[in-house]
C-alpha cells in the first residue's frame, strides 16, 4: 500500500514499527536516526544516544534581581542573534509572586550572553537592567516565549509567550521584537491543568497548528508523577483540552519529567525533540554539611536531576527510544542538588557544523549559572556499529529527490555502504552493497555513489524515486546520524 503523508497528519500514528506493510513517503525531508520511525531491522547495529560536550559557562545569574533561583530558560535565534529569557528570582518561596521577573540576555557574537541596558522596570533599586516583564504575577514564574515562524518580520505578534499557574491559567503575551511585551487579552487562553512548570508552545509547520506541551500529573491535582500533556490551537487563542502524552513503551510514565522542552528540530521540523529534565525526588547525594558548605538553600539538596531525550512526530505520542540520561550531572557536588541540570528550551545552531543546548546549573546556590553543551549538527543519536560491523534496514519508503546524502562519521578503518532494495529486500540492479563506493570520513552531507560494470561512480537515483524501496546500511566502526534525498525532481 502506497501512502502520502499530508503535512497536517500526525506521523506519530503513521511511522511506527508495527506498520511494516505500509510505504512511508519521506519526500526530500531530512530524517534523523533518533527513533525507530524508519528503522525496521538492526543486526550488529544499535541506536546510540550522543553525549553532549560541556563548553563551559555562558552566563551567571549574579545581579540583585536574578540570583540562585533563576530558571525556566529559553534560547531563541531571531535571525541575527540569540535571545536568552529566564526567570529572575533571588529568594526561595516566591513562586507566582511579584518577586519573579522575566529577564533577557543577548548573544551577538561568540558564545557569551550579555545583559542589554533596558529601562522598562525599576527592580532591586536599579532603573537600568535587563528586565522585560515585571509586576505581572504569576506570569513571570514560567514565562515561555517563542518566535512565531508563521508571521512576518515586523508583525506586532512575531513573538508569542505563555505563562501562569493553575489559578490564573496560561496567559498569552505577544511582542514585535522580543523585548516589548503586551498581554494579548485579559482572560487566560488555556485552562484545565496544573501548569506548575515551563509550558512550551510553538507553531508547527508539520501539523499546521499551534501546539503547547504543558505540565500535568498522573494523579488528581498534584498527585502521582509529573508528566506532560498537549493542547493545540489554530489561532493561539482557542485551545483544545489538554491530552496526556503517551511514551511508546509506557516506560516514560515511570519518570518525573519536570520540564519537557519540546520543540521542532531546526533542520527537520517534522521531528520534535524534547530534552527533558528528569527529576528524582528524595534521591539525596549531598549531606546537610556539604550543602551548607556549598551555600545550597536547605530546601534544595535532597533531590537530584539529569536530562533525558525524547522525540515526537506529532500527536500525543513521545518516542522514548533511550532510557539512559542524555546529560549526566557533572563532576562536583554542586551539580547534584535539587532542580539543577535543567535544559533551556530550544537547540540552536552555533557554528557551521555545531549545534548547542543550554542548561541551568548550580541551582539554589550563589554560583547559579547557564552552561553551553555542543553536538554535531543532527547528532542527537546515530546508527552505530563497532569494528565487527553490522547492518540496518528501513521500512519500505518512497522518496522524491535525485541523490542520497548521509551525515556520517567513520574511523580511519571504518566505512558505510548503502544498498537500495525492492520491497522484499532484494538489492536493485546497480545499487547493492557490492556496487556502493565505500564512504570513509566525517561529513555532514556526502552523496552516496554506486559503480556498475566499470562505469564512473554515480549518485543519481532519480530513476528510483516515487517507487517503494528499502534502504540497507552496512556500517563498520562508524555512525550514521541522518539521511536525506536531495536535488530537484
């Protein structure tokens, strides 16, 4: 059966391992190997989660209006610079009060954020500061903005945000530039959940809807386990009733997910990545004496946290392909306190071959900071095999490009080869492993080529587009991070 997936249709219900009899139309989309959506068979190959590289501190929360309890950060690329939003809170116990302010920092060059000099609000005796919203409790408790890719530059609603708690509901704000924020309307736009965390929204080109991933609990009220639900809207004002997310194998329900940080991946926006804070209540690492020595607030050292990696392709399903931590707490007891290691919303490109995520660390301590972690582009996870080698195979798929490109890395002794097969898994003439020119190197986009009957190697696969095929990968001491059929029709 051949099927086309329209943009508004949820891939979560389409691209699942159980539907091996269907043909998946991937067109010219970039596909990342972060789940089993395309992968049907693994023999000597495994899906391997990446380890982000710690690149150091990019911002410290050391102003009088900021302090140890800054959190719920968001990083946005606005087309010319990075904007960092975060809650400023110098003392504990200020949830939902005017002690909380929404602050912004800017990264124009390099990897350090700086505070702009604004005079919108006077806070902590300072008339000039970097506060963009104050006196709007409880909105600044968890103010979470996004750049609306649906609207044009210059629109007064180019940036949108949600913030609030169970009592207020989620209240909507908009801004033309990310600095001047205006309440969209008096009434909340979304009610019916606890909202006691960072509730993240974005416009989904894939689903042609605004989507919001929000905090709920598995029990009534604040009982059970912290989890995630989802609501959608056509206009950002009228939202559906929140629906609980599922986790594929159900294992995700065993973890407290304190924040979810779900957003479309910039280079493959039909794939939503969620780098979620996993909270371990009561899992104490520090003694009271150690906490006192570090200056940790006494209420915040009896738990610990790390970050986990989930994906979604729309709908109310997460794929929990990896149970292990994506980001482990670092060396030093300051990293093993409650509510530390919480990722900021959004992964952004920070170099020609690099993307970055940002993480709040040293929470409830005088040294509270934001650190940057880097990955190769598309490199959240990979198909990996050791020196003994192995193979991986896809479900039947259909493409519309002219050539196949891989994001891959091998050792000097390793290689990757690709075979294009029919629906039964038999190599198509001229496109088997034997004809494939071995790929050796480390590149973000190299064309796969095949050589047949002594002819020059060619990567033109246009004769095979729009028919059902399977791809098979032979991997030796190498990783394959992503693939894409590119080129004009």
